[in-house]
């Protein structure tokens, strides 16, 4: 194998964003991410503070979403969301660009909107991923967003929320890796559900994957590496709640 377990596990942002997620689901998901050594847990904002408490000292970063899932919030609201998330222990914020403004060609607004969130997050010493929602965009718009994110020093560009009409495609990931600056990382989200897809993303230069199938993917990774399974009991994790 040309990878180690942690090289793969630290690529995954475990997603806990479905609207039907319960407190028990959040607790289990956070503890699973710790047991499997994921990169982060991306959780609904209202549960971020508790998530950060669970993850503290584990090496798994607490993250949440801003302007989710449509990006149409006023800039002041996005900034307020970011400030609250940072106060609650957020270390990585995934902000949705204003899709309507992108499609309308209002690039000055798009730039100012993203700049406001990126600056307040970087001032707090934390990181930002900018979500494009590529299923609605043409290549020219995706490239322009990559250029803007490079200018603003975003930490990642990200394909999708997972709640649009489509998710990550390999063509989009290649396009984003080509047109984002070398210091800007690329995150795939939406539809990456198995090890083969993850490894294909890795060969393109993708550094993060947003996934809800984290446990299954990492069990498969350990199987391929001939490693023992992770000892993780959902009931015990749920009892913590």
C-alpha cells in the first residue's frame, strides 16, 4: 500500500449535518470520529460547543458550517455565525458562497462576502473552507471562485454542501486543484462513500473529504492494510449522552 491509515483517516471530515440528526447521533458520531482518528467533525452549529468539548485533546478538529446550505444569508449574518462558531470552539468553518450572486456575476459582492468571514476566522487563528456548490456553476464560475479564494487566502476550496443537485466529481476536483493556488487545499464533498473514490481523490491532490460513511470507509482502509478493527461500541458512546 502507498498510504498509512492516518494519512487516510486524517483526510476525512465526518459530517453530522443531516436535519434529522439527534443528540444521541451527535454523541456517537463525535466519539466515533475520535476512535477512528478523523480529521474533523463537521456538525450542526447548535451542537458545536458540545462537539468541541468531546473532541478536546483528541487531535480531531471541531468544525461547522456558515451560511448553510444555500449561501444566501446576509454577510452580517454569516459573520455573526462565524463569531458564534469561534466562541463555541470551532476550529474550521465551512462557509457557503452566495450562489445567487455568483450566478448573477456580482463578483465584488462575492469577494466581500467571503472576505468578511475569512478575515474574522483567520483573526481568531482558525481556518476556512469555501463551499462552491458546483452543481449549479459552469467552469468559468468555478475558476473565478478559485481565483478569489486564492486572493483571499482561504484554506480550502470545497465542491459542494452535499445538499444540492449533485456532489463532487473528479473533473471538478481536477479543475479546482489546477486553478486554486498551491497554498489553497481542495475538499471533496457529496458522493464520496468508499475507499476507491477517496483514493482517486487523493491522487488528484485532494486533502479532505466530507463524508457521513466515515466508519465504513475507514473499516475498509484498515482491512486493506491488514490492521485490526477499531474497538468502538455505539451503545457505550450513546451512554455518554
